[in-house]
C-alpha cells in the first residue's frame, strides 16, 4: 500500500486508536519501507518471505512510502513499529522528539546524485535554476541545500536565486523531460532513470563529496517504545535485514532480482530492469552507522535552515 498524506493521517489515527499500547498490537509487526533501490535488502526480504517467516507466528504488515519524512511521521504516529528511511528525516525527527525513535543500523550508503540538463556542466551554472527533490526535509533536500550553500549560492526562500521544489520522483523525471525544471537531487534508481529516460547527465555522484565515500541513505529505525516493549521482535527484524544487507554485497544478482520484483508489485512503473541494474552500482550496502557522519548531516541540516540547533 502506498500512502498519500491524507490517507496516511487517517491510517495513523486509526492505528493509534487500535494500538495505544507502547508495544502495539501483540499479534503483528508493522513495517514501513521506502520504494527506492537504496532499500533493496528490505524489499528483497519482503519479496521472498524471509521477514514474514522470521517473525512467525506474528503477522508482518508492510506499508510502502515514497519519501523518508513520511516514514518517520508514521513511526511518530504509531502507524508502524519499524521502518527504513534516510538519515535526514531521522535526524530531523530526533531533533524535535529526542527519545521517540532509535536507529538500529545502516542499510545502504550512497545511491544519490545531482542530475541536470546537458548545458549545466558546473555548480556555478546552477545560479537561477529550478531544482527538485522528492520531499522537503528529505536526505536529498539536505544534500542539495548544503551543496548550493558551499558553492556560494543560496535558495530563493533565503533571498537567493536557486529555487527548490518538491515532487514525487516519477513526476521529477517527467518534469525534467519537459524542461520544466533544470535538475534534481535524486535517490536511485530515479537518478539513473532520469539520465537514461530523459537524456540528462550526472553532475554529482554524492559519494564523491564524503570522506570514504560514505553517507547513510537507508537506516533501520524503530519506535523507542516498541523497541523497549518488544526487544526480541525488533532484534529478529534487524538480524533478518542485516543478513540481506550482507547478501546484497555477496550475492547481488539474487537480491537485485527480488528487490526489483517487489518494486514491480508495488510501483506502477519502476523503470526497466537494465536501468535498475545500472543504478545498483551507485549504492554501497553496509550495516555500520557512523556517528561522525550523522553529526555532519545534522550540522548540514542546521546550516541549511532545515533544523534549529538543540537548546543548550
């Protein structure tokens, strides 16, 4: 199920009424996952039934999301118990609700790029452009605003010349094709889709901007109350997903096949398998979550005006 904002709020209200206990419904585990390639190990574990078998006899309920802030909202609203999202929404949520969520481990690093029309060959040429992200406050939104600021430009909301708009990834690709926007900071496979379907260029592979080319784009997160009330269920979900992260590195063909088939089931048009396979090379699957990198991401979000510094 893919939730829009209105449907999500209704589902959250219903879920909170039904599962007001910290541990939620004792007969099920509710998982939220994003429909991006960076979340491929989770998608594969869902597709082949490993997650459902691991938590049996409990029932696995899965909700699919297009952007990370929706996942963290669902966790805060007790609509789901465990979810996967980018580091940006996690940091933003913890800034406002310090003890509400707990990060369990990384799933993927990399897998995000700035794609632009061919005439843009340098950051200086972003002056006066309109660029897109999948959602304001997302990990890619933080990255785009940081990139712009560090190159002496600023966004229109701060009196600058670069306009940032938020669109669904499929709409971003279509708007790029129409020439309505000049570029976008996109997660995979959407970045590669924009390049192959719309004849755009990869101006920046975000891995090149980070030490050791590491920055977390998919993180497993749990509601803190759920993790405290049901540690074994969280540990089971975590260990199953970690096993698929390892498989994504060691047996990528099988994981790619399962993850793609799950996207075919859940997304109207996930793009061609050839594009998905090419996009795979821009993602690094790993479980370590580096605190220094998370601290840098938080500092970037504050500098970009997306977070307020925590009160001392």
